[in-house]
């Protein structure tokens, strides 16, 4: 959990701390210890006079820290839970990511970065920009898996995406419609102002997938817009053969199917052939799906006065102990 510290009455520190520092400066610069004249003064000086100077400084520092802790207590220190935001209205987003075998292909012969790596990086960038919107994750290959329900905890989402490895889900297949149906069920009970699905894939459905019309019907029933992103070229991607070098794999994108999903649900369809284009697509979706109203964002605050009370108590007890049992006996 992401914590930060704040003072509820921070404005008090603007004059209490300078006042404390002014008093300390005056004490150090102008205050003089009283001088007592008694017949045995020289004997006292011989016994404790040399040590009195550093003792006085030690007591001064101790009392200064006690007063400083009390000043901070007056300002009411608090811990702030940054992740306890209350969203009154917003956009619920399900991200549906293809993790089939073809996602290990690359499209730039000079970069050779796999599609899955590009998809992961840009998905994380998009998530970081949607701080106030719940986001869920669905991965699919031969099967579709709901990896994370709608959540505001962006660190969890980012960790899940960073840990994606091809092969965790059977990658010998691409069940696009099943994945979309899975995401739609996650949005079934959503009360958000807007509900969207962002589908990213580089292929076309394999045998055993559901009919696309079922996806369209359900999305229209739930009021969900589907944004589709086809990653890769229209003629397939590239891979590096150990003997023949860079070769082409004939795995085309079914653009007509992706357009069908988006057009029937008032979404949009995109195609990205490199990372820069994918970044721009996510930026476009980010602009299209802005929350249309402003709402207050709240945090949970927890008072943390106990540690400061312990500081005051410890220093006070130490000073009392030294005065009573250590230097009193000298």
C-alpha cells in the first residue's frame, strides 16, 4: 500500500517552528549561567565544573527535541492512504490481451521486439494514465482466463501484466469471442457511467471459438463499447530462423471481425504495426474515454500521534533518570 505523511494543521508549523528556533538561538547566544559565590566554589568547580558545560548542552538538546515533538503533535501528523480513493462515477475498463503463440512474432526487423513485449509495455502505460478508473484483465490463447477483476489497485494490475509469459495459458489457439464474453460477464453488474473493453490481438479466431454475433448481442445488452486493436501487419509477422535468418509467418489479422465488434458497439477499430502506433492508439482511446464530470477524490487519514508521544516520554524519562541517579550522585 502506498503511504505518505501529512500534517492536518500544517499552517501552525509556519510560526511554531520559527518561534522555537528563535528561542533556541536566543538561549544559545545570550543566556548565561548564574555564578554563585561561596567559600567552597573552587572545590565544586574542581569536582563538577569541567563536566557541567557538556551536561548543560546535552540537557538543552534533549529539551529542545521534546518541545519539537510537542510542536509536531500540535500540527496533528497523519498517514495518508493514497489508494483509498472513492470513485462516485467513472469508467469501467476490461483489457483483453492475446497471449497466443503468434504474439512472439516481431514486426520490425531492426528492433525484433516481440509483439507481447510491446503489448505489455503499452498496456502498462495506459493503466498508469487511468488512475481513477477500475480496470480488469482477461488473457486468452486457446482458452480465455479472467486474470483480474475490476480494481483500482494499479500496482496489482501492473505486476500481473509484467509477469505475463507465453505458454502459461495454452497458446495454440485464439478464442477472441470467448475472451470478449468473459470480459462482458465481468462488466455485467457494473453501475459505471461508461463501460468499455479494449481488445488487443494479432490473429483470427480458431476452431472452437464462440460465434461473434453472441458477443455483439451481449455487448449491446450490457451497454459496453468494444475498442479493438490489431497488432502486426496484414501479411503476418516475422521470426528469426536459426539457419535461414529472418522469415515471415503467414498469420494475418482478421480486420473485418475486429471492425464488426467495434462498429456494432459504438467503439472504434485500430491497427498498429509498431510500438509507436500502438502508443498513439492507446492515447486516442484515453482521450475518447474521458470521465465527463468532475468529482471529489477522498483519502483515508490515520492519526499517528503515538510515536511522537513515545519520543517525548523517552527523552523525558532519560533526562529525569540522569538528574536523579547519575549526575545527582557526582
